[in-house]
């Protein structure tokens, strides 16, 4: 019994020591960053003993709303400047920590077996019955897509065929499952399903597709959150992002 008591005491001490030293940060990041950020999180943890990175992936505007309503978060990474601007305006991120860390391109994709259109104007063809994009109200990729369709004077003619998704990965799934004949996603998203979707062409956007990141106001572990932001921008973090097709900001 004496051995058991000592063993349990030692176990309890070890647990308390771990609880006192371990630090967990929550990173709220745009859905298009899912694969790359998971790898970055593992690499970051390997370099920071006792650190744990937990991710919350969703549409950028949804994440800002969550944080503003009190959802736990230490770092916010957005797929466009508008969502980050909202974070600054709502006083939920620290402006002095904000920095661009990656760039991307908007592309039009079709199911792998389909014949792609040659240009945006071809989307008026009757074979494109459903065209998927993120909701422009909450999804940066949807805002980029609307901007491109507006510039081509196609929003009105195509509006009845548009299917709005909650995030860019949902758009990718719609097209991959042939539930939509075309969809607007990022080049990095298309690359992870190259066997199920086909890129028709890059979609020109007057607004550059750039990703900003910042530390969240009131982070419980601000030093670790700042370290994560720095790691994303470091050579090691950038190499991981390049591996997934992201470009220099």
C-alpha cells in the first residue's frame, strides 16, 4: 500500500508539473489553410517543448464573428484583408502583430471527367446548371469570385445558377462530387483534389489574394501566439506553405 501511495503521489506531481508547463494556443484559420497549417502546427510544437496548437478552421468572417462573441482563440489567420480589417475594427486582434504571410490564386474548377470552359463567359452555356462559390457575405473566396463575375458582367446572367457554400472547401466538395458543374476555389484547394477536379483557368481578380495573420486581443498565451505568427512567416513555415502551393505574399 505504501508503494501505491508513493506511486500515485509521483503520478499526481507529474500531472501537475505538465499542467503548469504545457501551453495550448487556439489558431482560428481560414478553411483553405487546413492542410498547410496542420503541418505547421506539428513543426511548431516540435520546436516548442510543452506547446500544443489546436486549430479551428472555417470561413474567415465566421471566425471573426466567433472571436468577437468570446470564442477562445489566440491567433487569427484570414484568407483576405477584409475579414482581418473587421477583426481590427472590432478590436479582437492586435494590429501591431498583423502581417501578410501568403498569397494564392482564384481558379475555376470542374469535375475531373468534364470538359472545362475556356473562359468565364462560357459559364452561360446550359451545361453549367450549378456553379458553386462561397457566400460573398462570409467567405473571402466568394468575394473574389463575385468581384470577377461583376467585372465580366456575368453576375446577373448567372445568379439563378449560383450555389452558395459555407466555405471554400465545401465548394471543392460540391464539384468533386459532381453536385456542381463548376466552382470557384483557390489553386491550393484544387491541388489537394487533383484526381477529382480539373482546373479550367486562373480567374483574374483586381484584389490580390493575400492572407494576413495576427495575435488575438486577450490571448491567454500572447508570447506563444506571437511565436506562432513568427514561425508562419519564418523560412521553415514558408517552406511548408510552398509545399501546399501557397505563394509569397
